[in-house]
C-alpha cells in the first residue's frame, strides 16, 4: 500500500505506503504538486488549477513533506474541489530525494496519460497548463518545458544574486550537455508536462530541486518542446532554495556526465588526497608537539587519516547506500583495508623499481593509483555493498494479465510489462542465490510434491547455475554471476520458462515479429539472424503500420496476437537499417563493437563452443556481462512509431535467405516452419538440458499443446514464403498482406500502402 486518497478530508486516512484502488476511468492529466510547508498556498492553487482546467479530465496529486498543516489543508480543500485531489504525505524518514524524490513519487502515483509538475507556491501560474497540453499535441512531444528563459524573457521575480546563480546553473548544464539539452532554454525549470510512459522512473536518481534536468539527462530520445511563461512571485510562505541545493545540483551534474561509478571513484580519489594532507599534519603534530618517535608517529598518523577518510567516504560518497553492515563493521573493514594497503605498498614498489626497472617517482605514483583502484573496488562492492532488496521491492512484470514475474534482478527485456506494485502470487519468481547441495537433496526428497531441475556448470558463484522448482508457481534460483548478466538470465532462463508457461495458459510464444497494417496483423518468422529485425525496422520506417513485436509474439488459438515488446537487438547487419543519429555518440561508438560480438558470426562461434566441453553458458554470461548486447526499444530506432497492443492475424510470412521469388505454403508446412523456427530461437544452452523438464510434467505434453495452439491459429491463414538474396523483404511485405485480403483476387497487388521511402542510412 503506498497511499490512499484523501477525499474525505481527514488526515488520519493516509497510510504511508499504498496503491490507490480506483475504478473510474483514468484522467487525461495528473497535476503533481510537491509541497513543503505550503499550507497558505493550497487553497488558491487548487482553486486556480480548477478554473484553468475546468474542461480537462484531470486529478491533482500533492506529494507532501511538510511539518505544517499542509496535509490537513489539502484535505479540507479536496472536499469542494472541481477535480479529484489526493495527497501522499511522506513521513520524515521517507523523504528521500527531497523535492525531486517527491515528484517521482507523484509521477508513480499518477494515473493520467500526461503529468504536469508544478510548484505549490503559485510562482508557476496554473493558467499556463492548457498551453502546455496544446503544445504537446501540436509538437507530438514527450515533454513540454515551461521556460522562464525563451528569447528575451527573464525572471523579474528573482533577486539579482538569485538570477545570476540561476543563469550560471543553466549555462553550466548547457556546457556539459550540449547535445542532450540542445534547444532547451530552461532545463532547470520546475514546471513541465511529461507523457507518463516516456520516462523510466527506475533510472532516475532524484535528489533535490533539479528533477527536470534529471529526467532530460537520463531519458534518451525524448521529443522536447517548450512554452514560455513568466515566473511569478511567491503567494505565501518562503522559498526552500538553499546553498545545499546548489551543491546537490553540482553533484548531479558531475554524476550525470561521467556516470555513477566514475563519479564515486573521483570523489574517493579526492578523499584520498585530503587524507594525505591530514596525514602530514597529524604526523607533524605527533612528532613535534608530542615528541613521538617518527616510526610510531607514522603509524598513528595513518590511523588518523584513515579515520578521516572513513568519515568522508561514509558521509559523502556512500551516504545514499542502504546499510547491510553495521557502522562498526564498516569502520573496522576500512581500517584493516587501508593498513593492508600500506603494507602491500613496499613489496609493490620493490617489484616496480627493482624488478621492472621503473623510475622511482613513477613507481610511487603507480602504486598509489593501483591501490586506490583496488581500495575503491573493495569499498564499493564489499564494505558499502548494496543491500539485497526485500521481496516487496522486487521487479514485477505482468504480461497481459496471463503470466506474472517477480524478479530480484531487473529483467530489461520485460521492462514494458513492468508494474509498480508488489505481485502477491507471481507465476514465476526469480531469485539470486547459491545453489546448495543440501537444498537439492531436500528437494529430491520432496519430489512427490514439487518438480525440480538444475543446470550447473560447477563453477559456483562465478559460473552459470540455475535451479528450477515447479510447484504451484515456478521458483528460479540463479547463481550470483547472473545478477551481472541480466540479458542472459532473461533470454536463456526466464524466456525458456515463459514459453512453456504460456502454453499452459493456452498461448504460444512464437518466434516471429509482428506488425499490423490497419487491422491486419502479419507474423514474420525466420531462422535466427536471417534479417527479421532489419525487415521490421525498414517496414516501420517506410510504411504506415504499427508495431507489435520484433522477436517473439504471443499467439492465441483464435488467431489473436498480443504484443511482446522487447527491446530490439541491433546486430551487425541491422545497424544499417536504423537511423543511427538517433543514438548518442557514445551509443553509436559502442554499437560497432557490440553488434560485431552479438552478430551471426559471434553466435555461430558460440554454438561451436557449445559442442565442446567448455562451460559455454558461463562463457556466454561473462561475455554478455562485459559487453551487453545492443538493445533499444523500437521507439528509439523509429521515432514516432505506432504501437498496437493486440491484433488479428491476417497472414504469416516466412522470410528466408537465398533464392528469389515467393511461394504459398500449405497449412501444415507453415505450422512446421514456425515451430522449427521457435526451436531454433531457443536452442542455446542450457535450453536443451532444461527443455524436457519444462515441457512435460503433470501428465501434460506441452509440446503437443503448443503445436495445437499454433495449428489452430494458422488455420485458414494465407502463408507465404519470401526468399531473397538482397534482403528486400520489407519492400515485398505489404503486397503479401494486401493480397491476403479476402475480397481481392490473389493476382492483384493493390498499392494501398504508402510506397517505400528512402531509408535513412549513415
Ligand atoms: N515534497 C517536497 N519536498 N516539496 C518541496 C521540497 C521538499 O523537500 N522542497 C521544496 N518543495 C516544494 C515547495 O513547497 C514548492 O511547492 C516547490 O517545491 C518549489 O520550492 P520553492 O522553495 O518555492 O523553490 P524556488 O521557487 O526557490 O525554486 C523554483 O525554481 C527553481 C529554479 O530556479 C522551483 O521551481 C525549482 O524546482 C526550480 O528548480
Ligand atoms: Mn518558489
């Protein structure tokens, strides 16, 4: 439970965590108002929003961190408000992220397609909101910023000093993010409208005031528009801007620019340098003032500087980490680590200078640098290691209400099915853990109750290992290595399980892309690496059609298809079909190497290895952990793409390399090809070892059931084989779909669909 509505006006009704249970239709717009001690502004604000949005289906959500009567005031005002008004009150210990954290929480609670974030002190005139909505529509934007700084506008409500600070903050943002913030005059505005589904809230690390900047910085591919407005004067109460907020912003800038780990490392290095100074001073104090022997003084000074470093590291670098170990344990480990590092330096120096013949100054710097890296690694991964998430905070996915997955690790492929409430009884649970022998012996004893299988390459936590138990639900325990390789965990474990779980529910998860022309969906199947993704991208780019899925599609026996929107893997030959300028410079750079590794040749090589006795699943997991496959959601590759939730199949198309021309397929041929393509897609280890376990059991033969679903779904459906040597399937696809219209003769090809546009190629 995250919070409850406050429509009755009694502040006692609010539970600190809760999900709103409401049944009415979702509003178009949710207005999110972060408040901290704004009691004097609530009534006027709600009133003015009410008048400005009289004709708009909207709700207002306050996210409140106040110690004054703001909450009660919202309750009182809600009773007579024109719109639905609710409030999430955050108790002092839950006020993470300050203003930004409150906004994120508000967006999570929002039900509208659009979310407008607005200050609670009326410096942002609510009358501007309709203009933001209009602009969003007109510009087909994902986000519309209400800007204080378009052309000649400036903020008259600011003092000279505040205006200067605000201007330099904005300038700094533009200097550091010239591409991302191009055309955004006011990235630090607190007033904006955003399409709720366009931001991935889990990626944000909100802290303090600059939440818009956080969203812009971490959400690639947003279509941004602006609307000018005049920043007003505060109605009542006082500003919460502070020097501390300024510092938070600088930290945010740094971290967004270089990444979290690099930013932490940089700070760790800075702390180390400050520790050196402390060491020098402490040494001098011990020797000069207290007359301690210089060797003892050196040892003592080290303890002082270590303590100094510890306090800074704790308070400044890892302050946001939830603590798994006690403070004493952290301090103890840090002390031991630093002293050990000191001891290791002497032999290191000897090796560098005497054995390798390096210059002694250089060796000194090298040894310091190396030890800083090692110490940072230990601190980051071990001393301040992140806490294992409680099950309530696991990642939950709901796939069309058919199957639910709860996973300790985020499964990026399922992102579009993500839900933000705890799933009570997930169909599949995925946990990271070590596969113990005891446990498996126990499970073997209980074999009459549950079914159990294990695939383990025998390398313990550093190798690929999974344990699957099937009872009422399916429990997966995956070895710690797989935490670092979520793509492998999903593709080679979870997806395999899902395939057969869907069959149990009467659906087939088939290997085929699906796009829909008007209401006619076409399933495009092929062997892996034929060029399916390229074909789909080109078709979407040049024809009027909507996207359902690229790799796998859910098929019902009655011929309905449901979207399965995984991010698309851009392999070597797909690169040319995508509009690469849409990706950032960094992404494009890595794409070249990633796509080579995750290409046909790469995969063939992996299959060859699989025939040997090497621990192939482990190798695969390690490689993919080091070089994650290039995966992007379709809207990043084809901007403005239309998406469909479901459709009705009108045709099956098999694409194949080699030869030219096309052929009609018999129904049974079509079924055989589609099913064999599925097996082809699911072939990589450990699949062959776990498949028999997955598709049998409880007296059911799921393979036969899957075949029967596919057989019925493809019944009376035209199926065509398109062969090509030039990979021109995308140009021929629409004709096939047109011809499949029942009221047209099969010879005719009607140019109903827009002709192919020239492709954007680099
Ligand atoms: N929930 C919550 N928690 N709300 C907060 C917090 C907090 O910790 N701190 C401030 N707020 C609320 C205030 O109650 C107000 O509704 C809104 O956030 C803006 O706070 P002000 O204190 O009025 O900030 P400002 O007017 O100085 O700053 C404005 O301009 C900045 C750009 O210069 C805001 O719009 C900022 O978001 C913006 O970055
Ligand atoms: Mn303000």
